[in-house]
C-alpha cells in the first residue's frame, strides 16, 4: 500500500501546476488539492484525480564480469537495480558492437571461437516496455596453441616411420589424405606426439601425401610426406634379430633389375641365393651364438647404379656370465653361466675365515642382492658380502667357559668345542650332556659337534645337563614358596617340602637349576602396583592361574601368574580353603610346564579327581600331581 502523503505548495496564484517526484512505475495513485491560509484550512477540497504511472525501461545489469577461456569469453552478470516496474523477460548480448542476440540463460553467456585480441561485450535487460541501458566490458581470450616439430618428411621407399611432436593446449586430431600413410595415435589433448607410418613404395616413381592436424581455434598444421621411388631395388625389411639359438628368415626383393646379396659375417650369417633378377626372395640364416656377448652383421643388396639396400642383423648371446668375486674369501667355481632371461638359481657358497656369508650383490658396496629368482639379462660381476661370525658359550649353571666366544667360519666345521664345564650350585648329581644351539629359523635345539657346519651368522651354544635318574625325587613331594600380597604387606602363605620343585627341575628339558637361583626357569615376583596379586607377569587373568612360555638365554623358560581376587572368590564359591585352592592351581600350572595338557570330564585319569590337569577336579582332594600324572611325566622324560 502506498502511504498517504501531504505536499504543501506555497503560492497565491489562482491556478498552479505541481510535479510529484518519486512515483513508482506501474502504480495507481489518487491526488486531491485544497487551500489553506495562515489561520485555518479551507473547507473546499478538489475532486479526486486518479492516475497510474507508466512502466519504465529496466536499468543496466550490474556486476558484469568475465571468465577467460581458450578462444572464448564467458559473461556473468546480476539483474539491474530497477526492472522498470515490470518483470524482465530476457537478456540480450552484443559482441564488438554487433547485433544484439538473445541469451539462453538469464545471467550468463559464452562467446566461442573468438579471434585473438581484445573484444568488447555488452549486455542489457528487456521488459515489456523494451530494452534498457546496457553494461559493457572488454576481455582478451586465451589463444589456442598448435605447433608441430616438423612440417615435411622425406620417406624412403621401404616401410618406414617417423615421430612428430605436438605442442598444444587443446585437443587435436591428425588425419591422412592417402591410404599408404597412417598416423598413431590419431587424437590427443595438450602436448603429445604421433607417428607417421609409410607403407612400401613398389613403384618406380615417388609419391606424396599430407598429414593434417587440426585443433579448435588453432591454425591448422600439416606435414607433407614425399616417399622415394623404388629405384628398381627394394627389400621387405631393413633389420633382423635372430634368436641366440640361430634361425632363418625370408627376405622379399622388389626389383626391376638384376641384383646381388652379400654378408659381411659369413662365418655365422649367410644368404641363399646370392643373386637374382626382378622380383624375388632370398633366405637369411644365422647359426647359434655360443658366446656371452651379442654379435652384429650386415646384409647388402646391390645393383649397378642404384643405392645399396642394407639389412642390419643383431643376434643376442646364448648365455650370460656371472663372474663371482669372493671379496676377500674363496669360491669355486669363480663364474657361472645363465641363459638370457633365466633365474640366477643356486649359486656357489664362498668361504671366509671368521665370517658368515650374507649373500651375492651386484656391487661391492650397496647395490642390489642377487637372489635365486633374480632374472639375469646381462654379463655381470657379483660380489660376496660378509659379516663377522662368532660362537658364544653359556654353561647354564656350570663354570664359565674361557674364552666365552670365538670366531667361526660360515659353511665350515665349527671346530674344537670347550670341555665339559664343572657343575655349580646343585646337589642333583647332574652331568654335562653336550652343547646345543637354537636355529635362527626356530624349532628344537640342535646338538653340535666339532664337525657341525657353522651357519652364516653368529650363534650361542648352551650347555645341556642331564640328571642322574637315581637322584630324582617323586613329583608329589610338592614344595614351593608362594607370596601373598595383603594390605601392601607380603606374607608367606605356606611352605612345604621342596622336593617336588627339585624334581621338576630335573624333569624339565631346559632347567636343572635350584628354585632360588636367579636364573631358574620359574621366578615369582610381586607386582608392587597391584594390591592382592601374586604374579610373575603383568597381564590380567580370566582364570585363577596361567602360565606363559618365553625364550630367555636360549632356554624355554616360563612364568606363572596367579589371580588372588579370583582365587578368593572361587574358593568361597566352591567351599574350598584358600590354601588348598592355591596349591591345586599352582600344581596344575606346573603340570603345563612339563608338557601336560588340560583335560575335562570323567574319562581322564579315572575320573575328575584322577589328574591335577582335570579342569573339573576337586580342589580340596586334588592339590598336587596324582599317580596318573606322575606316570605321564615319566613317559615324557624317562
């Protein structure tokens, strides 16, 4: 709604005229006039004057801007500030003051295929009244680039090709106007290249063709090709690569004259027949190349007064030679041969005192290692790589070995071993059984002798001890120190005869040490950060006890963890004293240390109470190994 507005006109004339500014186009107004003096408003008011303002032309579009493309300019704009009181029905654009054209979009338009230089652009809005004022701008489009590395090519009569480099910033296409010329690839975008391929010219006259390269907005480029005449003598190829094992191929001769053919390497490269007349053929043959280097030859076809036609022949070797440089070591043989493209396969192993062989490499330092599946494609010298190797002796409870280590040579016998060390700190009557090494690849320890071949890396030999069977104690004579943590005060829960612990040492394959020795297979420690915990580890348990095996000092040792809160809970839940429950769990976990597995149900050992390993056993009745368990251990170790 147009608000009421009162306009005061100061005049004393009997008649007057007044212009009302700021009216909105296309809007209906009502106007009246009345008189007023200094005292009071007159009572007379004129009749109403009802009128509608006409629509106006729209204003010029605003925010006109340009986007530059290759041979193109895109205009973008916004609607004018005033549409003249009626809707804008379209926009029109003009290029270089040319005719106005209607746009397909209300706020953008692109001019394509523009020439180089600066261009002027105009845009205007149109409503029902007509076209309004225009906005204008200028812009210079980018120029499409298309150049070729050559514009002509003189081709021989034989089948041939040449490469043409394209420099461009747009897409391009190459075409041929003759059937004997082809291009590959025929299209591309931006910088690239294509090859021109010419078929053989068997005619006695030369011929020409044209390769045309076009790109949108760019100058068209051409390559003019002139192919020589046959000149009366032409061969079907100008090169041949026979297999190392030898072979033959047929060469076609296109000619109008008499011709002869010769080889410059007749010891291995021959032709037959050596002459002919007019069109014909000859067979080119090569013997096997029984060397480790390639060889080359040349075939020449000639006729008086004509240019010689040449075939270049290259034959690869039947084998490549790997020369073995032992690099301060010794190796036999010092070289091996391999077929081209074959694997290196198994190579000789060199020997060097006090060192282990790491492998063969293609350089004396650095370089790449030569493996059995490395493909051999050239003659090469390969170098042995070494690392110093030693054997170190651990007596495992015996007197220290002096010297504790010495050098060994990988692939050679280990040599003299130390005598049996004197056993220390034990009353079990153990005797020295031998020196054992754990292989790098894992698996059981292997006994070594002075004739055992040393590996190509440093090793550790451990003394192995056997107990005197007469000195073994019965398993069920159970003894162990167990510490219980309560209110941060370590308490000794119980202590009984230690005979079982000693027996367990003798029964274990790797142990044989006293329980209170710092290197014993089982060491119990307190976890000072966790209350109410008996532990030899740091992990939380979902069972009352657990055993973990680790490799330490070359021996398979173990640690045992007890979960005291769970033991208290289970003991109360099953109406079993805590001490009995601890004894049963400890004996069960120690059973794992000598190779016994968990069992379930009533069939194992004569019922739930027939084995300490039965998960369903009574913790009150079965607190140590049973006769059934002892017999199973004896089956393992005796």
